[in-house]
C-alpha cells in the first residue's frame, strides 16, 4: 500500500524522530555508496537516507542514480551531519523506477532557464521550478478562498465562443470543416453554416461578457480559467494560452472596483508569504545570485521578499491617464529621448512607459484610471467629458500591466451608440444587450493575468517559466 508514505516536508519537521517511516521520492545524489539524498516535491529540501553496509547488493547500488525513484523504509533519527536535522536509517530500499545516468538530462549541476524550457516535462524536479509551481498552486488556492470569503459565485464561462469580448480579432478559430476542401458560399466566403456549431467559432479571449450575465443575477461572480490570444508576441510577458481571473460585480463603480482589485492583489501576496515562505526565500536568494552578473542600474532595488512586503504595507498610487502622460512628458527619460515609443495624449501606454511610472517615478504599484475611449473596448462606461472612459489598469514593478478593468456601460443607448461607432453588430450581441434592457444596474469588473501575478510573486523574469507548458508563437511542445 503506497498511501502509508510520509511526505518529506512533514518528516523534516522532526516530529516523528524515533518512529518507523516510509518515504518515496527521486534521487538527487548518491555518495560513498551510503548516503542518498531524495526529494518528493513537497519541499525543495531533500532528506538523507543512510544505507548501512550489507543492506543492498552491488547491483542495486549501481541502480541508485540521479533521477531514479525509490521506496525506503527505516527509522527517522536525528542527524549528526551538517545541513540537516534528521535523516532516515534505512531498513529496506526498493527501486521503483530506474534512470539511465548517461541519458538523464538533469544532472546535479546548474542549468540555464533556456535549457530547462526545452525540458519542461522534467524541469519540475529542479529546485527553482519546484518553488515556482508550489507558489503557483498556493496563489490559485488563495484566489478561490478570497472570493469565497466575500460571497462570490464561481462561474464557469465558455472556452468555445462565437463572440470576441475585446474586439481585437486576435483569436484562434475552431472548426471541424476539412481544411483542404472548405465549403464556400456563392460569394466565395467560407460557409460556416456547415461547421459543427453552424457559425464561426473561436477560443475565448475573455470570460467577461458571460461573467456580466452572471453578475446580473448573483451580484458578485468570478471566473478563473484559460484564455487565448493569437497575438504574435515573442516577449517575456506574453503567452498564447494563459489563465485569467475575472470578477464581475453588480452595484459597483470604478472606485469600488479599484479598491477590490488592490485588496485582491495584497491578499494573494499575503497568502503566499504566509504559506510559502521557504519557497520565496529560495527564490529571493536565486534572484540575488542571478542579478550579480547585471550592471548595478539593472538590478532590483529591493530583494524579492522586501518587494512583496513593501507592496503589502503600502497603498497603491492612484493617478489618471492624463496625469500619467504629464509625468512621462516631464520625465528625464523623455527629455533624454530614452523612450522608444512616442508619448502624447491618446496613445496606449507601452510597457516602457508603465514600468517608468512604477519603477522610477513612484517606485510602487500604480493604478491608472480614465483612459481615452478610443483605445479602450466598447463596453467601458463613458465619462461625462466625452473623451475618456471609466477604465483602470494596475501597473506592477518589473511587469507593467497586471490588472485591466473598468466600470461597464450600463446605459443601453450609450452602449448601442458605441457599438455602432466600433462596427460591433448589435444583433449578434442581443443577449448581452438584454442585461441593459431588463433591470440594468451600475456594475464593474477586472481581469488579472494569473501568470503575470505568479511572475511578480516569484521574481521570475520570463512568463514562460511560470506556466507548466508555455504556448507561444511557433511553440506547442508537450
């Protein structure tokens, strides 16, 4: 029976000293034909197995190689060696799975993150990715806990949809039509009436529109699921498949929305700090080591844990888009022509602009509100000035935008007019407009990119390193 095993994290607490225990895991190292370090993924710390002379034969000893899996029974004893409090004095050892030492890619040495991306199916076994994905798990759990504590309903919005929530058109199409013999109409357009759903269908870019429908009945809902963007972006912060948390709240305005988003981010950070301190300390040390090779001006001003504590203990800065533009235009970086992209009222802020605001000017997370309506989606509530909408972005150090949200346009006439201006067919969106026809209320919501949140909390620098199997242009391995 395998379920009688004890996880290494629990054994290392030392509470079971003197007891007979069973441990299972993968070999990290084997030295002097006597000491085996094994790890089971419950912690970055290994436990040492002490094999007395004569317990195993020579053939078995040769099979104890890096990556092999073992089942060990023995007594948990206090360790006399340095670096560990306890170890296991083995009474029996069984090899569950062999690992060819010549071919196993993860030898006990430092590997680059680029190399490990190519071995994503095995990289979970390294200390760095063990820590990252335990933190990812903790943050996912904390998301559900946060909303559950506040009475939100978890709504599963569709992954397959015929709508484009963002109006951006960067969608993955889904079809069962034969691609080498597509049915055509008389005007030579593809005849999607013959497709599985009888219409053009795509993978969702957002669960927001469907989430709004739920909010009009439950008041407060949230979605947490995969979203897809067919955007040809080869950057350290873009993925083609990523996870989004999207709450939608009835009877909320932009200010309510902003307050909830800040509370949410701080709650997630606080949860990880409390429950994953060991992993965060490891990642903090790793970041400091990695940055030693960088010039001083490119190093983080705060360590990882210092940064997280700073965010927890300080209010986010709140400025309008117009104020952000003024700050950028008055900045030394602008005057010295260090920005690649132009700055003027009406532009969509680029990552370099967002990072300047949070990393150089305010040196903390910034909430920017009231963006020009021409660069935002059709569903955002129009402000009285006729030029801006009640939108908000939360910008985080090292990443830029981590949250995007808005108060939604609840006025039917305003929404229909805006959709007409943006060529969004009202007849196809009649179901959405019904929420404005039958008991419309002021409401708001936001989306938080989960991987960007994990990136921020772990201090990793490439978004491909915080999702198990990254989906990016020209890359769909595993």
